């Protein structure tokens, strides 16, 4: 897996779930899990930001 693949998967999950994807969503709806995103991007929030997913409510 590479960064682009992770971002595409994150965007797919974002379209699947209601609201901003959570750690639990990433664990449930991806093959990689939340820890992979946290390691690759430094945090889940940084991964969401890199994917262009707004976390503002």
C-alpha cells in the first residue's frame, strides 16, 4: 500500500459512513485499520486533512 491508496480508501470510507470517519470506521471499513493511517500520516486528523476531509462541525 502507498499513500495514494490509503487516501483513496479513506475517501471511500468517507462516502460510506455518516459524518467524518472515526478510528472505529477505519478499523471496520478498511483493510488497513486506523493504526496504519496514524503511522503513515502522523495522526488520523492529519490523514483526514490530507484527503481533504473537513473535520469542522
